[in-house]
């Protein structure tokens, strides 16, 4: 069968697909639409069109090479019995370590000293250590205690002896070393607020002007989640007025970030191109994990990280209608 890749994947993932007998193809001159029209499965690293099923009439599987499902029109897929899966936890270490690196750079004023050393010399660079601080004893608030939030909490608590506040939906217990906190208290008490939650209707705009106003004057916001989780206008206003220490942003409302975006002109921001999870190790894990899920679905098996299990019953009829064998054990 034909597996479409929206973007290149690690060779280790390609090897899994080829070993199962599948062809792999990236968009060519006709673009992604031309490829989707022929694809039996798609591995997703960029946003797919909302009317995916109309553009991909042969599709059996849409698998996210990563975690965030905002790139896949899950409702459209479910309505057409296209099975959706993702690879949770594959980049958790990388994203968590990235956040720790951001906090260390902020606390020890690394970027400020680097720029001063290059432009102003040794002594002026050393003077930029004024205001530097240790992470030990500081408070980290984490919004979203999934794989990334849990790993970040573990490193911050056990490795740096930080106080860690956590917020998650539901009543599931917090990981060891994490204090459960309501959102308003978390924003008010934290020296760093790290966003590690998925983008859902409930989390869109979760970091509102009112919550930003609760933050300490020197606190930093780290967005490892999705841009729309934050009220962008309210954040710009707070940063420009110096009401919070700053923001380290890896994700944005619109990506790539526009060359003229006002965030680029602010001195109290650290901007990165949605790269927190892009270590070599994470890319291998995500590629292999996504490929394995594609192989399972195309073989008529349930994926391990099944996003729309309600489509499972109808998937048999879809396979049959498309002329694919229906393995024994699939729902009748």
C-alpha cells in the first residue's frame, strides 16, 4: 500500500514501512493533494485540510508523527472510518530537557552575557550576571501533566530541587514531588509557568489576560504546547509593559512566525521554531512509532494509541469497499 509522508521521516521509520511491503512517497510537483488522492495512509507532521476524507478517498489511516492532534481533522476521519493514531511520549524527554535548558539560560542570563561579550567586551559581559539566580528553591508551575509535564516535573523536582506545581484535568493523582494547584494559584505562585497541554476547545485561550496579570513581575512563561493556548495580544501587552519577566516561546498562533511579528522586537523573549521535540533520538522514536502504527492499521490491527476507537467497527466496511482484504478478527 502507499504511505504518504507530509514531511521526511527518519530512515529508521522508513525501514519499518518498507519491511512491511509498503511504498513511501513525499509530495511531488502536484503537492500534497495529489499524493493524498492516491494514499492508503498518511504520516502527519503538518496540518492536514479539514476536508481530508474528500481529498483522500482511499485513506485508511492518519497517523501523527508526534502527539498534537490539531494537525489532523479527527471528526472528519471518524465520520469516514479513517483510523487515527499518534505517538505519545516519544519526544517527552526532548521537550522536557528543552524546557530545563530554557530555564537555565534565563536564570543564568546566558543569552544576555553572550550578546554582551560579542558586542561590549569581557567586563561588561560579566556585569550582566546581575540578577542571575539558581533554580533550586524556585517554583515551576506546569499546565498539563501528560508525558512531557511529568518528565519535566521529575527533572525539576529531583534534579534541581525546585518546587513544582501541577495542573491537570480530572482527579488523576499527581506524580511524586508535584503539588496539585488550581490555575489561578499556579500562575500567581510560579517563577516559571510551563505550558505542556494539548490544544483543545477547553485550552484555547487558557492563558488569558487575567491569568497573565496574576503572574509575578519577574516570572517567565514557557510555551511548549500550542500558540493558541495563549492570548497573544495580552501576552504582547504584558511583555511590552514589562509586567512579567519574559516569555520563551517555541510555538505560535501562525507558523512560521512572520518576519515582521512584534515579538521579534522585544528584548525579553526567547523565540524558537517549534523545535523543542526535535532531537535526533526523539525523531527516531517518533518515526519508528508512527511507522509501526501505520503497519498495524494497514494490516487490519488496532493501533496502540487509538484516537478514534469509535471508528473501529466501521473500518471493516471501509476496507472492503476499497478492495482491501478484511483480516479475521476485525469487527464484523
